[in-house]
C-alpha cells in the first residue's frame, strides 16, 4: 500500500512541532528555517495551515531538472533529490507550481520532502493529527465518513 | 549544546552591539531564562537604581530548552528592575519570538543605557544593528509589526515591541511579541520605553542542538504523551484555555469582584470559557474562533477570538473585525468580574486594545476597579473622568478607559499610574489591591488561603505565576489540599515557588506542571544540556534563584513589612460562598514560611542558608 501525507488544517494549532521534527530528521538539529514542511498563519482568520510537497506523479520538479538529480523512490512514491547530482540551479523551484521545493543556502542544493523513507517525522510529531500519513487511495475517506454520518435515511424516506 | 553560549550586549547610549560568550558557570548554577537573566541583572545593576534611569538594564533571556522539541519550548523572559514595583521583574512570554532569538544564535540580549533617539534592534543571525525608529515610534504594536515586516520584506521576522503605552510612560506597559503574546507584568515595557527602544525584530536560521539527540527525542516523545493524556493539559486547556477556571473559581467563592469587595460575580458564566464557545444571539457565531499554540506547545491553550461586528465597540471600525488574541482567565477576570462588567464582547475589545497598545490587562482592570470604587464613594468625580461615569458594571466605562490608557489621553493618564499610585493620589491607599505595588490577579486569598502567602511573598509583587497553589487547593494537583485552611500552606508555597523558578529557567511553560513534576523536567534538561542534571540539582537551582531574587529586593529596600496583603483581604471577611466569614490567615502562614526558607524572623536569608545555596 502506498501512503501519502494528508493535512487537515482545521486541526492545526500552529505549534510547529512538525517543522522541528522535519529539521531534526534532515539536519540533526531544531531549525524551522530548514524544514521541508511549513506552517502558514493567517492571523486575522485564526487559521494555521501546514503545507509541504504532495509528491506529484508527474512531477514538474523532476521534469525540469537538467541533471536528473530528482528521482522516484518506488517504495514510497517520494520524489528524492540526489545531492550528488544537484547543481543548485533552482530550475525545479521555478517549475514547482506549489513552491514546495526550495533552495538551501547552507548546502547549495535544493531540499524537499522525502517522506522520511516512509515514516514521516512530521506526522509522528503532530499532537493533533493535523498531519497524518495514510493510504494514498483513501485520503478522502474521513471527509466521506463525516458527510455520510449526516445522512439520515429515515428522515429522507419519510419526506 | 542547547545553550547557544552567546549573548548580545546592546549599549543604547553608544549605539553599539557586541557579542560576548555566555558565562557558563552561571548557566550551570542558574540554568537559563528567569534564573540566568536575573543573575546577570543582579551582577550588573545596582538594586537601588531608579527603574526608569539609563542605569537600569533590560534583559531578554531564553532558556536552554527554548527552541527545542520539548513541548512548550517557546518561552523567553524580560528581566529588569520593574517600573511598577521597584522590585526585580521577570515577565515571561510565549509566541514565536523567543525561539527565533535562539535560532539566530543568541541566548540573551542585554540592553543598557538609553538611546539618544528612538531606535529598534534588528537581528539576522549573527548580524545585529540598531536602526532609527522614526517610522514606528508613536505607532501601536500591531502597526509596528506590519511596518517592520514590510520594510524588511521578511514574513518570517519575529517582532517584540512596545506600543503607545510604553512610550507614554504607562507604569504597567508590556512588551508584546507576535501581536498578542506579552511579557506582561511589572512595567517591563515602561522600562523599554524609557530607553527609547521601540522593538526587537529577529530572524534566525541557525537552529538549536542538544547534547544527546536520540535520548532527548525519546524523552520528549514520552513527556508529550503525558501532556496529551492529562485531563487538564490534554482536554481542559485546549478546549477552554485558562478560562476553564471562571465558573470553577466563582463557585468556590474566590473570584475577586468589584475591587475584591465581594468574592463571587453574578455575571461569571457570561464571561466564562464556556460562554466563549456559545453562538452569539446577534450573528450566530461564537466569540472564540480557535485555540492556538505557542511555539512547540502541544497543549495549545491560547485563545483566538473575533468581536461581533455590530457590537458598539467595533461598529464601523473594520480594523477590529479580524481575529486576534482572545480572553484568558486573568484578563476576563480583571476586565470583567473585578470591574463588574459581564459584556463578553466589550471585554474582548478591551483585551484587543491592551495587546494593540501594549499594557497589562491585569493591572489595568484592577486599577480601573479601584477607580470605580473611588468614583462610587464620590472621591473621584465626573470632573476627574471628563464626564465618563465610572460605575461598576459599565462596559462603556471599561472600553472608553481602555482606549484612553492606550492613547495616553484624559483620565487614562491617571489610570496609567497603576492602582497603588492612583489610590495614594486620592487619599485611599488601602483600596489598591496590590502587593509591592503590583495588583494581585484572579484568585481571592480569602477563598484560597495559600494564594495569600503566594501574593505576599512573590518577588515581583502580587502574582499567580510564582506559586500557583490553586493547582493543589482547587484542582488537586499534585494532591488536594483544603483551600480554606492555612495549615501546610507555607510548605506548599515554598515547594511551588522553587519548582516554578526552575521550570521558568528551563525555557518551558509553567502550564506543563498541571501534568508534569520536576521528575519530568530533569530528564529533558539532562538530555539537552551539558553536565549532569538531576532532580536534586534542579530543585536546588530553583531555591537558589528564589533567594537571589529576594536578596536583590532586600538590597533595593524591601523588608518583611512588604510581605503583606491589602488590608481588605486581612480584615473584611468574604460575604458569600464556601469562604463566607473568612479573611486570609497570612499571620499564621508567614512565620512558618520564613522558617522553612531558612530566613530570619525579619525575612532575611541567614548566612547558613545562603552558603548552602552557594549565594554567600
């Protein structure tokens, strides 16, 4: 079963545990500036929205890369950046429609979510299940279940 | 490791920014944040200094766990000699600013002197510079935040600033970061304003490392689980915030109402956490929009609220229609019950103004309550107030005065003095509900006896965050004690004071102590910090910090006479509820407290006590 990250912004509190977990996994320290997942705050709306790579099947970043530094991890579906091949040209950052691949000034390479090899640290660190790692084919099931629960067949039949 | 081992010294008089190494011996003895910042203050500032003179210093201090994956790792404190109190001040704030300062590579900033003209400090990792504050001086906290984000073209910039109140010399001005988190009490923002320092804007990309990363992460995961499974930190606080307490404290007869003339408020349920969830009759929406976490916090008690657009306070004022920081329990009490006001939307508006202009809602509400009592006695007149009727229960009086204090206008200038100075001015010092010049918060010591000793002995003036015995006396954490008796409270207060000083100094939030004890803190500190951190060492660190703060205050001129309570709490019995007929029994608790502390009968730490704590 392939899984994907699934984000429910309404559950996010803006604590940034995900950003710390991500930077710890990839950089070995706590550094939100180097996190592959970012939480955006919309202050006057009182909303917090975690955002990261959705691992497109036909990935714009992968297509755009002139050195073929971005490859598919067949096990997880993640698009991986091979630092040995990346030349830091940043074309992928222009190609990505969502902005989820970014340049790292410390390494001179681009960085993006790699799903932590199939066990994403952000999802494990999230205290409210705003970020989950679930069956890629059933990411809509929770919402379906919510709507299904509102269906009152008896009332409908009587009407 | 965990400490960045670097502090930024900013001489405002000379306009210089200098990096210097953190004193690691002091870090080993005082941990960080409150303890370590206070150590620097004690070493560098004459306790007799005028708080508003250039010789006072203003210290922004993070803790070793600030900016780590430990839950609630957001905290920083501002340490100085308090403008409101003249005592050592240490005001703690959350949000995102503290962690960002740490990520930029700094444990602490020490401001000294006074800038010839208004400036702000800009930090981008190692780079630090003072910049003229022409375009933000005179602006609110909210406008300052907007202008600096636009000017530096950096949405990730974290900003801590004073508003108009700090510039105008309101004696209880705050330093507000991330729009609505504040180093709130004792007038730390007033000190900042006196130095012509408007704001600190910081961006950090260096990160924080810990000593033993794998052990640290394992420990942190276990401790986060404890918070999630605890009914207070896992359910009560995220759902209702600290406002979970409003109805509870009212029922036990410990809700100071109408300047603490009574201990229960008829309108409590209307301004409670539950009420914030209720759809409004007017627009069908709830006051509460969502809860919000500070950096790293897995509790998320923060309130984000929106005012009804049709409410008189914001009608045709769209700048107040967005969501912003909502009512916490202390603010709902001070602006609400203490002034007798039960209009939730009006309280939310007054709270917005406190954040926008940067002043402490606890002291403001308690000062207004004192003024209301004086008004109803006929001592303060319409002539004084510019015609505003300062009756208890008047939402209009509350919101009008909130705006006047924020702008430094009219009777707001008098309210800006705080209740002690205001009540002295009108010849009734006994009506100021303060200790060491600072107003006590939302727990009446007639109904919760331990809080009387807490207020009387708090090193920063009356405060609930120095030893929150409410946890034990009302909530039964870690074990239930009877709120109406004085027996055993001296030991309880001492234990809570020492533990809290240690917790504050770690960089974590004291709210974790609803679920954690020091047993849960020391393994996190030990995995993150150099040296061996045991339970005993942590507890002793807390006691050392408490005694050091006490020594500063004694050198500043405070004596045992100042370890007291407003006369009302000692002589006027509670009139209703479970505590009816009771006054606070401070005289029964204080001598035992001094003895347990190893202090003389005059409240002075003995040489033996100081020696055992390494303070002599």
